[in-house]
């Protein structure tokens, strides 16, 4: 945390100093403290209060009217960790999050490497690879639903043409997961690409020139020069991706609905279902606390080990 | 064999660029084709027209959705800008006891996922009578720790001389904030506005839970509504709607591109 030096005037002029001490913005602070009130009130009502309520709800059994019926201690937590659907949800969420994050970064790195090398039409390629940045999860999901639609989707048409047996990927557990990972990597590509492009510009061109003379392949250069040089950015991106992907909701809701057989029922979606379809607030709240713990740990790592994180998200 | 290497590189660049923009291009292409051709798998059809767009505007509430998203995103962005500016100002220009601790309180909110707060927030909004309203869609998002950090970073770059001169001139907080701090941080504020507008334009979970009618439903949830209602799989119209929803985003991004290029690549993983 940085703090500015208190303003001091290095001037012998006594008159000026007197004026200053009377009007010092920094010390004349009582009135300006009210500036914090609007944000604090909103955070209290819509962040801290709900977090406390969620913790309390997670310790109660919910009755049919959605009220806290009786205190059950940690029983809800015991129950969710005995629930095969939640365990599956947790495991599949972790798998999805890590595969997606790693793939996004690898693909974005390769694209950024291709674009930073001296080429004509650089601006065009940069725009093309960054283009997915503004696309919402909902629009992306609709585009992928269309591509993989079992009757009209182009991917399916292609699969049929090459003689694949299973063409409706949405009904197979790995197929549904595959579509979610693919759409997610695609969506996240623009952001990762732009960040890596920025980082790559800090790697001196001469390193590559030497490697070129030594006869290193592109892969070798990327692996031995680029990756070590930009490792802070890679780590930052990895943590940011993980935090974002853990909250994946939209794509699940629109593309798979958590299916087939709960295979893509990721944690955020499971919480939503238990809360707003089953109205079991106790169970949903304890699941929400598990999600919070995971996100809080990842965010803490982000704050702790990546200096940019606090400022660039 | 340098030219061979160059050709190889361009082959990959073009191939990967095509793959990357293919989902969007196919969406645009499909939005121009008659649904009958799409259903028949006739993607090479030459029956290109804007009929799906006219159909989407006439038969679906897409314009209503876009209006709702425009109203909510604008309101949130303005509210956030005011609230975050005020908070960031205090954290940079005012000394007070427990400043570090209070800053930490803001920091903590970034560790708490909104997804874990939806049940109590839903109940709060319901008790305020704000379900299915612009108030419910916007007010909970007026405070943003990330927004405060972003503006704080910009305010920290303001030379301390400027503050000293303002003091000598006898400026009060309001005049210093409006006359010096904000104009000086212009480019960060533009980035802030673009980032926040896009984030809220693309919001999904909260509107899904709190809106029930087309009168308040914003675009992203509206898209789900259309896709779910449409029993005939009218892909042409659905694609046209998706593209219509995408256009404002692209306009904002194109306008903001030169600010993003300055190295402040805000954004983040979408959920």
C-alpha cells in the first residue's frame, strides 16, 4: 500500500505557510470523510450483510417456506460433502477450471508470439485475436450452441461428413464438457492475448536474434526465452483465469443446463439450482461458503504474489 | 529458406485468425440466411437478406431488451463513477486514522464472490420491493472495490505540486476534485467507464434472478428467454438477435480501443 508524502512547501515565506496550514486539504479532512459513506453503505448492505447471512443460513436447516427452521451446526457441510452430486460438481469444476485456464494461456501465448514477430498486417491480426474480448458469455454460448446444434450445427455436419458415430456432443458427458471448455477458452482468448502481447513487448528483440543465429526453433525460443521472461504475467493471468472460471455460470445455464447427468453442473450453477429451484437455502449457502473459500484463497494469492493484481484486477 | 519460414508463419496466422473469428462470422452469416436454408444445412445459400433482423425487431422484444440494458448499464456506470471517485479521493488525498484498515475492508470485498451472496441479496431486494425494477438491477452495483482501486491508481499519479498549488489558491475539496483530479485522470476515467459499461451490459446471473418480465429484462437474459421460448428453432432470428446485442459492445470497444492500447488492459475472465 502506497501513501503519498504529506504535502510540504519548502519556502521561507511565512505568509504562504500560514495560508497553507489553514487550507491544507489533507488535514482539513472531517468533511471529506463523508465521501466514503456512499460506497460503504452499499458494500455493507449488498456485500458484507449478505456474506454474514450466507454463513448463518449455512448453519440452519431450511423449512418448506424457505426460512431457517432449526440450528444444525455444520450438518449442512457434512451433508454436501457426502452428496455425490456436489462432490462430482466440485471435481468437475476444478478439472474444467484448470484445463480451461491452462489452454487459454497456452493458445494466447502462441498467438501473441506469432503477432509480435515482425510481420505485415500486424494490426489486423491483433484485432482478430483480441476480438473475443467484448463478447458476452451469453452471446458466446448462443454461438457455440448453434455450432454444435445436433440438427443444423456446422461442427455436427462436419462430424457426420467424416463418419463420426456420435454427433450430438451435448448428450455425452465428455462432449458437453468439451463444448464448455472450447467456448470458454475462445471467450477468454482476447483478454489473455492482449495482456501477453503487452508483456512480450518487454522482451528484448536481441534475445531472439541470438537464438535465431544459434538455430533455435520457434518452440525453443518460446519455451526458453519468452516463458521465463514473462513468468509474472503468466502467473497473474493464471490466477485471474482461475478466479473467473470458478464462477462460471452463464455458459452452463445456456449450453448444457448442468447435464448430462450433472457432469457439467459446476459449483456456481449447483448453488443457483439448490437456492432457486429447490429452495434449499441451507444447503445452497454451505455450498456458497465452499465457493467463497476457494475464491478467497485464489484472490489472496493474487494480491500477495502479483503486484499488478490489485490495480489491474 | 527465410521465405519458406515467412510463408509458414503467415499460413498459421491466417489459419488461426480465421478460426478465432469463425464463430462470430458464422453467426453473422447465419443471421443473413433464411431459417429454411439453415435448417436444410444449406449454408452456401445465396438468399442473403436482412429479413431476420426485421423479424427480430418486429416479433421479439429485442429493442426493449437493448433499451433496458442501456438504461441499467448507464445508471450503474454513472453511479459507480461517482461513488468510486469519492472513495478513491479519500484514500489518496485525506489522512485519517484507520485508513489502512478501511482500505483493507474494501480489499476484502474483492475476495467475496457475488455468486455466494445472491440468496440474501435477492431477499433484500424483495423486501425493498425492488424485484423486477431498474433500482434492483442497478443500486447493488454502485459500489465497486475494483473501481476504487483503479481510480486510486490514477489519482496517486497526480503530482503533489498540483495539490500544493490548489491549497495555496484556497480550493476546497469539491473544487480540487472537479477542477484538478478528474481532468488529470481523464484517460483512466474513460477506461473505467468502458470497462464498467461492458461488464454490466454483459451481466447475466443477477438479472436472471431478479427480472420476470420483458419490461425490465436486459439483453443477455433476454437472449436466453428468446432461445428458450422458440420452439421452432428459428436460428436465423436468434442469430440476428445475438448480433444486435453484440453491436453496442463492439461500438464501445472500438471507441475505447485507443485507451486500451495504452497498456491498461482491464477486463477479466467472464463467468
